[in-house]
């Protein structure tokens, strides 16, 4: 559910104070835990270090990001891969074909 138009966008005030009157190339990345803060047009060009619960992820703000939340660009969960028996068999076949191709290349050389 979106925030009401009457209230306006939620932008963390301290972030706006940190970038107020400064140029993006003049300051180092801004560290923040405010994942719920929306990206304001004044933030374009700045780099934020957004906390994901463990590390700070670097987020460079572009015009396309305006209106989104900072937390959308700093994922909290790491996807490794889907797996199982079928995936292991596919990986094994791929590895075997690579080995066969390397042997064939060696034989030709």
C-alpha cells in the first residue's frame, strides 16, 4: 500500500541535510541505515552506503531511482542457486564437456 499523497513522500531528513548544498563529487559516500527512505530528486548523483543487515552496499543514485526506496537496491538475502539432483547432473555434464574440449584442443596443438 502506498503512502497517501496528502502526507507526501517519506524522506529521512538527516540524509537531506547531509547532501544539502553539496556536489556529488565533493563528498565521500554517505553511510545510512535508513532503508525506508524514498529517493528524492536532490539525491541524484550521490553514492549512499545502505546497510543490508550485515554489510554496507554501495548504491549510486540515478534519475530512474527517484521515488523508490533505498532498501530496494541493497538486498538483504543472498541467492546462491536452485539445486538438487537434476542440477548436479547438469553441472557434471557441463564439466565433462569442458574437459573433453580441453583435451581435444591439446591433441590438436
